[in-house]
C-alpha cells in the first residue's frame, strides 16, 4: 500500500453518509470498488493508505482536492448548521462513476439506506462481472441490465423500480443517452435531460448532479432535508419541495450541495431538527 495526503477528511463519515452503498468495513479499513478497481482503504490521521498504483484514482474518487476550508466558510451561522458542521467535519462529496450513481439512486426511491444497499449488492451479485482481488462484483453495465427481465430485477428487491432501471439501461446501452457527453451541458439542461429518464424526478436528478457530475450547488430534497429546510426557511411549513430547493440554493450558495449533505447526515444520525 501507499500513502496519499488526505487533510480535512473523514473516511468513515464520507462512506456512511448516504452517497454510496457498497463499501464494507474490514477491520480498521474499508473495502469496496471504485468502478472496476478493487480497493482496500485505511485512514491514518491526515493520510490514506491505498493499493499501490491507485493513489490518483482514490484521491479523485474521494474528492481530496475539494477546498473544504473555503466550503466551510460558506456554512450558515444558525445553530443547527453549525452543529452539523461540527459533527460532520471531514465529510466530502465524492466523485462517483456516472452510470453506477444514476442506477443506484434510480433504485433508491422510497427506500432506506439499508434497503438501497441490499438492492445494490443483489444487482452486483446477479448481473455484475467479477473483479480481480475482490469478493464483490462490479456494478452491472447498462447492457447487462438492459438484457435482464423485469422479473429478474424484481427478484433483486427492486419492486416498481425494476422497469425504470431496465428502460434507462436500455436507452444508455443503445446509445440514445450518453452520460459522459451530458457532462458538457449546463446544470439546468443536464437536470432536464436526466428527468426525461424513466423514474427520475428532481430529487434523483439532483443526487446524480451532485455525486456524479460535481455540480456542488445541486440540492437533493428528500424527507430529512425537507424537514430541516422547512424549519430554517421563513414560512417553510407551507413550502413545496421545489421552493425548498430554491431556498437552499439561495441561502447556502455555490456549495449548497455540501451544506445539504452535512445537514442531511447530521439530521439522520442525530434524529434532531432545527428549532423552529
């Protein structure tokens, strides 16, 4: 293994904050995949130990270049936001493979983290290709899922999400959608294109914008964030999800996605909300 600099980083917080769902603790380290590369990663103070030859890959995936000091300076001064910052320091918004991120969040609708993890692992086991050095398969390609039957996908726990994932995989495998080419689009246009995919609404699209396209001002509004922002926003109790998203972007600024992720994780773990 080799050491890479990882200042202002908390590996455990980052991997357990609801961004990814396949990493597993392995003693004092974490084991998982970055795309099709097997990884065992261990934090030692302000550095990470990663497999030899994987330093650049790990640094990019964990977004170790994000300017957290500057990002922290944008956090609001209200008590809840400051508590979230204190509790979650070192949590980074990762750069995920685009198809894997889209497919995973497409299956996440109305599911808790443990359920999303179970579906992700089931899909990997049934449809993913083996990865050298790992007991975990790679996330299935669009082609593999496009060829799966709806019944097979439902057998992985997807329920009503099965036809959405299958049709989206079919469009990508067939070349109708190029996820890498979409990266050249402006955020609003990219969001619109993602929302044209079966089962993708604004919340899922914003997750993909934030975690796969590095649009750090994107704000996914789920149940927890709706509760938090309704407590923070003036007359927030009557605000729609779209209004809460707009409020968050305006109040939290260019790093609204980071603020949102800290608020989300703190609220979910502490089971607390801002005082209204």
